[in-house]
C-alpha cells in the first residue's frame, strides 16, 4: 500500500504557486519511492498527475507542471515528433557513414 503524505506548505511557496494555476492541485510525498507527486482533485478515479524528478520542491516543479498541462499537449507532441525526427535522421546518417566506410575499406 502506498504511503502518501500530503504537503500542506513549503518554504518557497511552490504549493501556493501550483494552486494559482489550478486550485485543485496538491502535492504529496510518496514515502515508498521517496519522491514528490503532483495530484489534482478534479481528476476522476485517480488524482495522480506526475512525479517530480527533483529531490526538492522549487521553481522547476512549477515549470514542469505548466509544461505538462493538458492545454500544452499539442506542443509537447510536436516537440516529441521533432526530437524523434532528429534522432531518426542521425541514425540514418550514422548507418550510411558506416556503410560507406565498409564499402571503401573492402
């Protein structure tokens, strides 16, 4: 069973800043995983939104929550597609270079 402890305040005001974005956001400390999680009371069945990949609550938490909001999903998907395309081109270029080297070495 998950051990979740709701954070009611923090010294940098991160919780208040998240509530300014959406009043139903809340932060918990997952004691099993030793991580912070952002949850939203409006979500049906499961309030979980995301796990904060940092050891502390700071400005990066607010930036991450803003970036991952559903309103930004189109831009996130475009960013993923751009990154995947760049990686695919890099892999193709590497394979072609390897092929050329082997062809000319023969």
